[in-house]
C-alpha cells in the first residue's frame, strides 16, 4: 500500500543510495574519529592551560595594583580573576596516579591553592595595614605563581606531544581512507543520478501546477483555476488541502480587513485619552506651582512688619524692594521653567529676607561651581526657596544660634545637581523613607488628611512632586538625613529637557 504513495516511491528508490552513502559515511566517520579525538584533546587541554595561565596573570595584575595603590578597581579585578582561577584549578586532577601527566596536574592544583591562599592573606594584611605581612605574602605568592607557570608549560608540552603522536598514526592511513571514500561516493552519485532522472518528470509536473496556484495566491488572486492531479498520493492530497486553505485565507483576509478598521478606531480613541492624560498632568503641574505661593508669604510679611516697627524707613524700603522682587518671581506667569541662575537669585533674595528676620542666628552659604554653564540649565520654578524655608522651619527651628544652611549647584555628567543642606535635627531613616514614598505616589494627597505633608514640610512634598511631573520622571529628589546630623535634599535634573 505504501508503494502507491510518493513517500513509498521515494523510500523504495532511495534506499539503496542511502545504504551506500551510509556505508561511505560510516567508514569515513570511524576512520576520522581518531583524528577528531586527537585534535579535540590537543585543543581542549591546551586551551585549559592557556586560559589558566592568562587568568593567573590577570589575578597577579589585580593583586599588584591593589597592594601598590589600594585601588578598588584593582581589588575587584583580583576578586573576579582569583575566583575564575580557583574554578579552573578545581578541574585539575587531585588524586595520586601513576601517570606522570596526572601527577603534574595534581602538583599544579596544589600550587594554585597555595597561591590563592597567599594572595588572600596578602589582601587581608593590606586592609589591616600590615606592611611587612603583605610584602612577605606577596613575595611568597610570586614564587608560587612562577612555579605554577613552569608546571603549566610542562603540561602543555606533554599534551602537545601525546596529541601529535596520535595524529601521526592516523595520518599514515589517510590515503587509503580517501581512496575508499571516493569510490563509494562516485558509486552513490551515479546510482542516485539515474534514479532522480527516472522520477523527476513524474513528480515535478503536478508540483509545478501547485506552485503556480500558490504564486497566484501570493499575488492576491484567490480565484485562479487549479488542475487537480488524478492520483491519490500525497501530491493529490496536498492539492485538495491547498484549495481548501486558499478559501480559508480568502475568508480570513476579509475578517482581518474588518478587524483592522475596528482597531483603527480604537487606536484613535486611545490617542484621544492619552492626550487628555497629558493635559491633566499639565494641569496638576500648574496647580502644584501655584499652591506654594501663599505658603511663604506669611513669614516674609511678618519679618516686614517687625522691621517696620524697629528700623528706619530706608532699611524698610530695602526690605520691601527685595520682598517685591521675590513675590514677582513667585507669581510670574505661565512659564513653568526658569534657569538655575534665576533660581539662585530667588534663593539669595529669600535668604536676605531671612537674615533680616533672624539676624545672625543662622549662617547661610550659596556655592556655584566654576563652570557657569550650569546657570543656563532649565529647572522648574521655585524649588530651592521651599527647601531653604523647610530647613529653617523644620530643621533649625529649635536652634537659638549656630545653625547653618548651605545651597550648592554643580554639574555631574548629563545631570544638574542642586543641594540644600542644614545642620539641624535631622530625621529617622523610617521618616525619610515615608516622606519619599508618599511624595512619589501618583495620587495627590491634597484634600486628604495631609499628615505626611504637614510633618515633613509642604515645601519638600511639593518640590518632589513638581520635579517628577515637570521632567516626566527623568529628574528625582533624594533625601539624606540622620538624627542630630542635619538633612540634605539632593535634586537631580536632566541637563536637556525633553520637548513635549
């Protein structure tokens, strides 16, 4: 029954070719296996020795770099390559054998173990500042490394010698193998050619018709005629299945076209929702910027009232002039971004007002790096002043004198770094984590109980939220604080702002 199918015909007429080819392949494979083993042994063992020698050099380089300069990079390299060297040494023979090569491997494994122990002890002595100790251990490790290199060289030489002996024995039999294999290949080729010519015409005609129908489908023509073969073998079955598949593809294409229209409408709706989401983010950003304005007016106006009662009119005029400039900056319209230079000027005016209020009670410092290009980097408006206010209101409020506030700006690669630090009371680690977690949440806490914002300072919460929104997540605020050691707020802004 199977002989009536294409598969049966191919199997029956190809069996002899396969037998001859298998015999030729088997003979060639068996004859070549010895060569393969020799070459494999040569490369595998020599590669292991070469890798071990290279790893030993890298380990020694890392150790030397660390012992001479105490470089953390050199220590990392030493740890990395000493671990690899230990793993490579574990693959060596460690048993007592009568074979000289295995005994050499055992000796090499012992040397490497001793070398790694010495280097580890040298690193420990270096950390303990034991100069004599790590110098002695380093000298001992150098001797061990040199002995290990000597053994590696001997083992490589023995591997090479044994592999070349095996290869030479096989090489003498290569001419006979080539001749026998050539005869078998020629016989198989001639017989296969005759069988292929005999069956090619019977098999290719219906396949050509089927291929033409497939090309028509590829062009999008699903109505072309297909002359089905009369045989019931695999080709006839394939032709019937192709006709059925062609009809299914036509129906599927119509369904896909219909679904594409639906998906297009859904995509348009998603784009509309996304645009609305962006507008909501913009609205939230603008709202956050305006919320901060009333927060600082009370303290500044209180200072103005007190000054007016105790000072001459000229000094009060200076106060009101700085206050007016400060308020104009805080209430400037729609532009949500200013330069860092503008922010520094705003902080200087605010500090001037604070000095009038508190006198010499606190020390203030503003530091800008020499590279003045940072002053042109764009930043959300009013992010330094709330932090200075926070430092006074929450960090230094219990200090009668001696407190300090420092504002610094610098570039770090592609980021502008703005820091505000105080020498005040500081916060517990759990409080720092809570403040950052609450400020980073997507939902606004305004209108709720406001506990988190009130305890940590509305200004800090507001700055964290505005930096995140205005930079679309690329900027961030970090908080470092310890009880009794003050608080440092670090703002990281991208140098270039993404266009919307």
